[in-house]
């Protein structure tokens, strides 16, 4: 029997006819250790870049002793002159906020602005020459890419977890009841105390602000997209709040009969039923009545309460706006001037 030999194309073997054939060459596998080392280096570089910017916040809600009656969370510097981004629920209602920097310094912070509708807030510490985080672009984030969270869960300083971006474009209900759009989902583990900390990519650029975890599920964690955070932070620094408009109604989402939607050429069967009017408010002055069904605002479809909230932006404050409603069998266009508010409606 002819012994096989190993050639360029792989081991030869005897066909029984005296003609050796070659098996296809099997490509060498990349060493698993090299892959793990590359992953570790990526995480390590990202953490080294973001760590100097991550802070620990302690919010005091009572006049209790200095370490009593407090809540805590995380945040990160986004300017060199002391502006810190965190979650609204970390600092909302606090009488005093303390920030512990990465170098160990503890400073009292001023609350610059707080927006419960997006669960974001900005505080400022009286220091300069600080190292700000690099802010990325959440529009360039892709599902499956590396996601690294860093924060202070349960008071453990600078804890790091890593995973991937699980999904994009999620919506999350804020504690105020308003829907937060364009939320990132990740399986990087988050725990109480991670709130307000950064979610970063492999380059150490912030792509989200960690905000929530669904319990008792595992791997369902969420972060406010950094592009939303940039907008809100800018408004909070400029005005101390984010301006929104209101029309002075209590509403509920309803489903219209298919025949009604078709008759009025609506793109959705969803709509908003007016259940109450604020006396003297914009809706009452515009002639809106209880029982009216709102189906559009400035020709933009309103399929539910969340659509109405999205459309009532600050640009509509004091501006004539067309509200399309169904009243019994009629379709009416009412002219309304929304007012400024931070409340629902």
C-alpha cells in the first residue's frame, strides 16, 4: 500500500489506480487566544480613554447627616470646565448634589437643568482643566457592535461591563409618562448606580447614557442615545430646561372603526380622544370639545398620545397650529396656539 505524503494542497492518498489525488487544503484557524486578546485590548483601550471622565454622584434629598438620606448614580464630564451629564432620576428633587471625580476629589455641584421627559440632567462642578468624554454619533451605531458600560453600581467604583448593542430605535417610557424615542438596547450588564454613566464604543466614544434595566430579565438594558443627550444638554445649559408645548387637554388613545378611518382617508385607525379640557386653555379657546377625536396636527397623523407628545415641540409654542379632529360625522380643522409647559398634554 502506498503511503500518503503531504504536499502543498494537502495530504495525497492512493486512488487504487496508482494516481495520487490531493484533498483540498484546510485554511488555518485564527488562534482563539489571539481573538480574545484583541477583544480584551479593545475593551481596555476604551476604558482607559473614558475612565478619567466618569464621575460618581451622590444626591441628598433631606437635611439628614452628610452621608444619610441620599441616592447615588453615575455621570460623565462632557466639557473641560465641569459640565456633567447624568440621569434626571439620579438628581431630580435633590437639595444638594455631590460629585466624586475620578481623581478622588469630592465637590459640591450646581444643578444646571433637569429634564424628566428624557431622563437627562446636567450638573456642574467648580473645576477646570478636566478631561471630557469624547461624544460619538448614535446614528452611526450598528447592531452587534461592541458596547462597554462604566459606572458605580452599588457604590463599587468604576465597574466595567461589556456586551453588544442588541437593538436600535427602541422606545422607553420615562417616569413622567412620556415616551423616550431612539433608545439603544444593550446586553452590557447594568445595575442600580450605573444610571447616568456612559455607554461607549470600542474607541471610547460615548454612544449612550445608561438609564434603565428591565428586571427580572437578564440582558435587557437601555441607554439614551447620545444624539438625544447632546440636544437636551445644550438646551439645559442654555435655558435650564427643555421647552415643550401643550394644548390643555386630557386625552386617551383610542382605536377608530375601520369604516371611519377609510371614510376620512386616515392612514391609521389609532387616534386621541379628548376626555377633558383645561378651562381657558388653548384647546377650549380654539373650540375643541369633550368627545372630539384628534387625528392630525398640522397634517401630521396622530395615532395615539405618544404621537401627540412628539409633535408638541418647542417650535409650536405661540404659533398658530392646525388641529384636525373628528366630531361625530364631521372632520374639522381647528386653529390653535399651543402654550409652553413642562407638563403633560
